[in-house]
C-alpha cells in the first residue's frame, strides 16, 4: 500500500473509531451500571465486532484483536485493535479508557487512532496520524509536536497508571525532576504524550501489540520513540513479539525514555512504597 492510500483511509478510520467511542461512552453512563467484572466488559466484545467488520471493509488484511482473536495470513498489513484499553479502570468508574486502532506494515506502525470518549476533563479526545503526514490530528485539528529534543525537567509530566495515585511519594521520586500523572490506558498515555501533554508514557506491566501499536504510530508522528525495559525499540516481527512486546514500556521523548528506563521502578511494588 502506498503512503497516500493510508492517509486517504485515515478519516474513515477516525469516523469508525469515534462511533465505537460513542458506544463506550453510553456504556460508561449506563443507568443499570457497566456490564462486566474484573478486566472483562461486555461492551468490549460488542465494539470489537463492529470495528472488525468496518475496518476490514475499509482495508482487507490481517487482523489481531484483543477480543475476537487473530487472522494472520502473512499479509504485510494487519489491523491491531483494543476496543477498550483500560477495561478494569473503566469498570471501576475511572474516566480515560480508550479505543485503540493501529495498522503496522511489517515491523512499523503506519497508522494509529486512539480515542478516549470519556476523559477526566469531561470531554472526548481523539488523536490520529498516518505515515507521510507532518502533523497529528487531535479532534480533527492539526497539531505539530516534536518530541525529539525534549528533556525530562521540572514541569514535565510522566503519564503512569491509576495505581500510582496510591503511592505518590515513590512515583514522584521516580519521575523527578518532573511529576507523575496517573491515568488509565497505556494507549491513551502514549497518545497524550505524542500530542504534547507529557514527555513519557509508562507501563510497568507486560503489554501486547494491541495495547501499544496505535500509540506507537502517534509517537512516530511526533518524532518520539517507544522502548522496552532495556531501552530497546519495540518490535512486532514475530508472533511472540506481538503477543508480548515487552515486560515494561516507555514511550515519548528519546531523552526522557532513556533516563526513565534506568530508574528502579521495582520500588513501586515494594510493600513499604508510599
């Protein structure tokens, strides 16, 4: 597929993802409560089935979804979808889970859309990019972000999981001289960093391709990086790498990621962490 073709389908992908977001927003305020428990919500499967039908109409290729399984034929293109990244936080009532749709070509994401239909600010937020574009789109507005030379300094925000709010001192120490910002969804953390809201998005737990491909695409569009716990670039070459791309991941400015990856994040799991 030519780069121009990927850009041409981006508006249709955004429209499809925003429709999925409307379903997710409706479920969030469902009068009888959100359906599901733990890290499984009924709406996740319902949204992915819709996304699968619509996205494969737009571009027939391979498929990797969190809920509906995989169809891997060796096609160089593959839709990689998480219908509700941050399900457990969503079910607990936290705002900020996200619909995440990425399209890698071989080892490189060439399109990404991350849409948080319900955020802490009370507004929806949709961030998108396709290869060949010199800007991202945030809620249909072009934005230009260059993460390539930014450092972790005072005033910087590091996007971490909601669990960090329970251990503020440890997370503040690990993110110094910047500060930490707890929120659901690693996909949306990476997207917000790509959009210029922070310098790094962090996951301290294993992530699969469906968690990060879309956010990775957005970081590429903002001249950022996505690395694993060793500081090595995230790859999607093998089935094993797609299933578990890293034990931990850090996405954002090259300098901030290189700094943060060396810090002792095991501290947050210590019993005396606070």
